[in-house]
C-alpha cells in the first residue's frame, strides 16, 4: 500500500493574498486622497503663477504709460538727448518685460498640465492587483511608489509603459523592492529627469484625468 508524506511545514506553505473588501476600501481612500492632494497642489501653482503674471502685466502697463508720456513730450518740443536715451531705455525694459510675461505664461501652462498628464498616463496602464501610494513629477523625473499582491505584476505593469508616450520616453529603474508586514510587495520606481519640452510633447497624447490604480 502506498503512503504519501507531506514534508512541507505549515510555516513554509505559500500564503495566497486576496484583495479583501477592507483593503479595497483603503486603496480607494488612498486614491481619493492623492487625487485631492494633487488637485490642491496644482491649484496652488496656478494661483502663484497668476499672481506673478498679474504683477508683470502691471509693471508692463506702467512702462508703457511712461513711454507714451515721453513720446507726447517729444511731439510738443524738440527732444533732448536725455529724453531720447530715456525712451530707448524704456523700450528695452518693455521688450524684456514682454519676454518675461511670455515665459511666465508658458511655465504656468506646463505646471497646470503636467499633473493631469501623469494621472492620465497612469490610468491608461492600470492593472488589477497593483496600486500606487505616492507619485511625483518634476525636473528630477517621475517617481512612483506602490504595492502589489503578486511580485510578477510589477514587470507586467511596467511593460504597459511602452504604449503611453509620457511613460515610454524614458527608462524606469527599480530603486526599492521589499515586503511589508502584510506580506505585500512594495516598490519604488524612478526615471531620468524630464525637460519642459518632453512634457509639452506628451500633452497631445494625454488629457486631464486621474491615474491612480486602486
């Protein structure tokens, strides 16, 4: 008679982690928190840029009014060398102020669209069983931190990056890989620094939306 003996100890048996209702609720709460935080940060950047742009426009208006006054004086009498020099100096200030206004306006557009682009890109690569707990985007690059219930989900998720321009334009590297107390696989990814031009290039392929994976 054949007998079978189980040599696998109970503490070595694999534990199958399932996504319970409580974990799903926590994941949804984390997603909502990150979305609200990102929207608040974007609104703060927009308000800051608006204030800078308003101040720059007021300065430009003052320079323009002063130039008009000098030009009116030039029409009424023979201009002196001092007035001519002042007029030329003001013209240079106006040109410099206009360039500054354009730079502030371009920077405001980039800051407002970048978080939305990233959330939309992350939404497009969503995969069940993996979710993000934190992400950031700036000149230092893109940083992604999250959890997964199965280790093989991480490479499968990263393979989807190739289909999204914002994520595919630079190579991501795993900077941290560990397990938490709930035996969940935790990870951190980062890529090469992004330039303003790369953000603008990806704007045509990404619209405003949330990119969290619950």
